[in-house]
């Protein structure tokens, strides 16, 4: 059974029913939610030794693996009712109810985000030898 979003409320507070306008609202909200956060190296260096335990070097291989659909579903299922995991206000009920429709896109976006942050870092510089992996991961 296909699910369709029939209406959305735009930034102006008006109810929109046109599918193109609904898609624009959704894309704008994702662009806002996942925009790059500007940080500077000194701020990050100050945060690192703030008392958090250090992850052992042996964990690096596991941390570099992509997220699986099962891990993502487990995370979605753990979400509390009427709570939003981000600033956009999209609550866990949306992700749970629309899981069959959004799961692959959500997995792709999540993994691309982590691959590109790992490859480039938040400052966009990154390691040149892995640039092609990020670029190919973000094209499709």
C-alpha cells in the first residue's frame, strides 16, 4: 500500500495541498535540518578533552562501517512518542509509520552524510585519497 502526504504547512503557516509545494516544503526542511554546521578547529580541540572516555583504536574498523538498515530501524523504533529527533519537528511517529516508504532514502542519506563527514571532515578539507569514495557515494 502506497502512502501519500496529502498536505503540509509551509513556513507562512498556510496549509498546502499541491504535491509540488509539499515536496518543496519537505526538501526545504531537510536542507535546513542537514545544513553544514560551521565549526573551527580550535573549538573542536577544546571540546575533545572535556572528560569523555576515549574510544579504543581497535574500535576504528567497526566505526568506519556503514550503517545497516537493521541498525537504522532499531534506532527509529527506539524513538519516543511525540518526540522529534531533530529541530525540524518531525516526530518519531512519522518515521515509524512511513518506514516502508522512506527506509532506503533515509539509509542512503544517513550513510552519505557520515561517509562525507568522515572523508572531508566538517571543514570540507579531508583526505584526497578518499575523495572519490565520497563523491561516488553522493551521486545517485
